[in-house]
């Protein structure tokens, strides 16, 4: 699933292309990905002018004059600018110049339009790049759940998923199964610094392309070549040489160094 760096990359690419453009039509090829009334989505958007686009967690919010378009890419979704429709194209938004295609092979993504962001967005926790160390510590204080699980809980911290939780925990030398409430404030500060650093580096590299992710021009990101643990099972740790291990937590693959990240 595209995480904060990938969605931020797409938002930055689309912002100058969409700004000031008027929606001419909306074509839905898979109505089931629409949240809310399918018939009203086109009515809400048609004729409106794009004022801006931003990211919130793993969501894209397109601000129009009088409406907000909320896009979520799910596991395999992608947005393509001015491309040709393909077998997995689920929606096409045509502007006065150019068009935006929403592709999603597994149909786990979603589209919503309303006066404000979708209800799912309103339930998100603080942004991973703006939360303070003290607030992060407060949100996990007393929690028995593993720190890896809480980092991926979008109600606690918005934007972080499997890739960047693994990478941040490795840099902070914290085992992913460590009960969150056991972390001292010093360790939370270390995790906070590691998380911000890895997210910023990933944004600068255009995100990580490990499966389906490409940007709005069908180009891959490059941060996968900087991964230190994610999907490096059995390979030597870049810090100590021990083989990277893979375990399953909450039905998700988790990668860590058993020597650098002791439980």
C-alpha cells in the first residue's frame, strides 16, 4: 500500500498540473469504489475548479471551489496523469486540460466527494511528520500493544505503514514486538527522530517501488534501494552483519535485525 512518502510524491506532482483546472466530466467504470452516493459524485465535481491538492495520511485531498475530492489508493491503486485507459482503470476525471485516471487492479481504493474530506480522513491521528516526540509518547503511553502495530494504526499516527515502520524501528534500534508502553521517553525520542528522517529521505527519493507503486507519470520511486531491513530477509544487517529476520505481526510481514533490535 502506498504510504506517506508515495502519496506525498503524487500530491506534489499533481499540484501544479491540477491547480486552476475545471472538471468537465467524471466517468466511473467501477462504481463500487465510490464512498457514498455514486450518482451524486459526478454532480458534486462537474464544473468546479481545482484550488489545490494535499496529502492527509495516506489520502489525497483535492480541494475544489465548494467541494473536496478524497482519493485513497488502497493496496494497488495508482493515479495516472493524461494516460490511456486500461483494463484496471476504475475512474476517469476529465478537466478542461488533461485528465486523471484512477487505476486499481484489486479495487481496494476509494473515491469520495463532499463538502469536506471523507469520514475516514476525519478519524486520522496526527501526521507522522508533524507530531512532536512528546505527543507521540503520550499517544502510546500505557499501551500493551507492540510498537510496530501502533505505528501502523492510522488513528494514532497518520501515514505510516509496513515499510517505514520497519525502517524507522531499525534505525531506532527498537524491536517491533516491544510493548509500546515500555518505551522510555528517550527511546520514543529516538524513534521519533528516526521516523521523521526516514520519511523525509523517502520523499526525496520519490517513495519506494516494491510492488505496484509508480508515480503519476508511471515512474518508480528509488527509496527501495535504501531499505535497511524491509524485504531483506536472510541478508546481512548493514550495521552488524547478522541475518535480517522476518516475522508476521497482525498478518503483516515484519523485518528486523535480531542483534541490533533486541527485545
